C-alpha cells in the first residue's frame, strides 16, 4: 500500500495538472471542458502515475496496461497527464491545442496520437471497446489490465450496460471501469434528469465487483481503492465509482452547470491559480 510520501507525490502531480489546464484554458481562444476535467484529475493522475503499467517506453510492450478515455471530452486533462509521463511535452499541447490538424483535439484521436488505444468522444463506446480488448487479452493468456474511464452521465447509454453484461458473462476480471461520478450532466444535475441512484447497486446487479470512493478527489482514498483492486486473473470485472466534484479546486467552477465548458479571462485565471495554491498548501499540511 502507498505511504504518505507517495500520496503527497500524487497530490503534487494533480496540482500541476490543474495549474497547467488553467493556463491552457487561459491562453486558448475557445472553450475547454474544465468542469469534468477538474473532477477527474485526481483519479486519472493516480491511474497514470501509480496504478497502471503505462508509459512511452512501454508503447510496444504487449504486457502494458491499456487505457481508454471513454469520456472523450476530458481529453485536455489526459493530454496534460500524458505530458507528465513523457509521451510529449506540455508546450506541444499549448502550441496547437484545438487547431485544425493538431494532434491535440478537443477529443482524442488515435490517427493523430497512435499511442492511444482508440479515438473517443461519442459517449457509450469506450466500455464496449474495452470489453473487446479485455476479452482478447484473456483469450491470449495475457495478464495485463484494461482500464476505461467514463463519466456518470455517459452511463445513461444502453451500450454501457450491454457491455457490462457481456464483461460479466465473459468473466473479465482484467477489466476495470472507472466512473467519474460528479453528479452533473452538460446542462443539469444528473438526478434531476435521470434517476441514477442507487448507482452502486446497479453495477452490483450486473454482477460486477463495485468499489465506491466516497471522496473521489481525496488522493488517499483513491490510492487505497486502486491498490486494492482484485488480481487481473480474477473472474469478475471491477467498477470503481469515484464521487467527485465538478470543477474541483476552483471556487467559481465547483458544482456550477455553466462550467461544463468555458474559457478563463485574466481575472478568472488569477483567481483559479490562487485557489489551487490554497488547496495544495492544505494538502501538504495534512501529510505532515
């Protein structure tokens, strides 16, 4: 299990991602999906930097873990974390983000970034693709894991539950679905539009091992949950449900519907950076 030093390292990395995302948003002439990016940063940081066996040096390694960002509108967050891992540089992202022909579109494109497992953005497709990858690995006797990050609103799609049934039927213990449960959709709060609760029980009813993180923005809880995943050779797929806050860390973004996507002016950027500095200082004190 990870110690305090490792938790703090991951918190510092997550802070860096939040700061760089805000700077990217402040310098980009357009909207970025900041709300959902901020909610999933902590768990995505832990996945890439602690849990998953991934990295540019492993790109051709068949034993590497696979990752699919099914909530493709969270691409900017993933790009910044991938830059931390050394796939490319943060400066490269800033130079062309969102431009025609850029490797860094508002949704991930495998044609532009061949190290990705799939192009995503049309919601509800990531888990079915992940089921296929996990089934193939099992058939070949490979023991790597397949991770799939989804938004909770995305799980209103019927294709997600068809994939969930198939994964259990195929006994894909090497499959881990991660849900960014921020309780918000693009234009409303989730429970006001679709009754999703009891959410954990729905996954259990489909035969999955369901792990709920009460605070999906608390790195200690995230690490504990991901360190406790069943072995990839088990017979039951796992879903990790992280209860998060959309816009986490930025005072004027948190739980605000209008911040599903947006841009930062100079004043907003200054406030955002001050908020992030306060948050990381509190986290540092907690680890002393």
